[in-house]
């Protein structure tokens, strides 16, 4: 009998652990109908979509042509922007030349093409030099729009 008691003694702790971590998962965000419809209209070919919300915007994350994509919408379904991650070698040469010339010694950590409302397209680059990380935005023509 003592052996049985010792064997089952850890079970309550196991169930507490399982309950605590099983319930701590964030529930999946369900966008409003207007947002879901706007997304479906703009990205009809999107496969699996993961939704997230910050309260004043909804974000849909999915893959398109092998690239991670995030689309941003207002709660009423208005499209804000779409960020498509890309590798540095996919950047236009004029953008690469600007980065190399303006930020020598920096490492490009992440790149994305951003298409935003108003038909504005730019490139967002996360760059790092030693322990300092910065975000730089460049036009499609290689003009620096924002600097660290």
C-alpha cells in the first residue's frame, strides 16, 4: 500500500502543472466581420492565417510565395499596410547601395517591403551596429525616409 501511495503522490502536481500551462495559452483572435471580409477581398489566395490584435488594429500573418506577410487593418476593415519579409539579396540594388554607403559597418538583420495606403511603397530594414539596433526606411528609389 505504501508503494502505491508513493507512486501516485506526484499526480496532483502533474495535473496542476498541466492545467496551469494548458490554460495560459492566448485564445486565437477572431477579427470583426468587416476586417475578415476586407482581408479575404485583398488576399484571396492566402492559406492559413493567424490573427492578432492590439485593440486599435488587426494583424493577419500568413505566407505568400514563400515569404512571411503581415497585413494590418483598422477595426472597421480599412487596410493600413502590408509588410512582406524578404532576404537582403531581394532588395533593389539602389536600396542596397544607399545602405552600404550611408551605414558602413552595420549589419542588416531583417528586411521587408511595405505597401501602405495611399499607394506608398518603401523598404524597412532593421540594422545593427555592435549593440545598437535601428530601423531605417527607404523609398523604392533608395532615398532614406527615416534614420536611426
